[in-house]
């Protein structure tokens, strides 16, 4: 409700901050890099181990290698994310 007067051009005493004026481009770049890094930490091991599991399933005619690959990928991704968060926490101290 507080933004409606600003849409119509009415100026009030306590106007909301201008986000574009106070934003820092380098901060947004770091956040984008951080998000992409986490996405790749999850996606690449998952895709790699699923592909390996499917290949092993067809080679040995079993159906459990994909499940094992998914579990290994999730464990590896969790470990990589834990290490990244720990290094960021140490960096911020």
C-alpha cells in the first residue's frame, strides 16, 4: 500500500530507498558467481554420476547403479558445499 502514492507521483516524507542508486555492481557479480558456483557444485556431479550409473546399468544389466550414482553425487555435492561455506565463514571472520 505504501508504494501506491509513489506510482502516482505523490512525494511523501519517508520515501523508499532507491535501490538502483545504492546498488553495487561488484556485489551483484559476486552473488551471481556464488549462485552459479553452487548450482554447478550440485549439477555436475549429479549429471556425471547418473551418466556413469546408466552406463554401468547397461554394461552389467543391473538396475541399481543409477541409484548408487545419485547417492554418491549427493554426498559429493554436500561435501563440496560444506567446504565452500566453511571457507566463506573463515574468510568473513
